[in-house]
C-alpha cells in the first residue's frame, strides 16, 4: 500500500520522541600532511583548493581555524569561496573534517579580510591548532 502524497512528495512520518539519537559518525583517520597544509595556508593567509569526500571537482576555501573537535576529529572552519558542484553555497561558512579531504593544496591567491570566528565558542574546547 502506498502512502498518500501531497504535491507529489511523500509526507514525512512523525518523529518518535522516545527514539534514541543516532550515534555520531566516527572520526576519519587523521591526515597529518593535510593538517600541515591547512595550517600553512592559515599562516600565509592563502586560499585552499580542496576536494572533500566525494567531490569530483575542487572547491576554493578560505581557512580561518584548524581545531580538535569533540569526537576526536580535526576540522577546519572558514568560508567557502567557490564550489562548482553547488554554486548557490558560495560565500557561506563551512566546516570540513580534515580526514575526509581527498586532496588539498595551498593556492597562490591571498585572502585579505580573514573570516571571523569566536575562539571561545564551545566547538573549539578540544583545542585550536592554528587560526587567523
């Protein structure tokens, strides 16, 4: 039996308030070489070209902070300059797990005004490795 649809979409089932929350995804293996590259880009104030997870083309990213997150992940936060796969997401803040990057390199393009972040935000409680 098919569920009724509304406007061509299947309606969402109500959420069970007693259901257990899904476990967080385990951390990807650390990539110390990529962590060094990201830290170098932050220090030099240069944009990154990176492919993340299943990206087919590289995106351009302005890194602001490299940090240890809860859950033993190393992440980089900053501003996505361009993503050819999703142009509507250009100019938005992003966080990437360094271990899920497939490639990363420092470009020769400098960035002027660095993306801002609050170093006292609880997401950085695990420790900041490098920041603008």
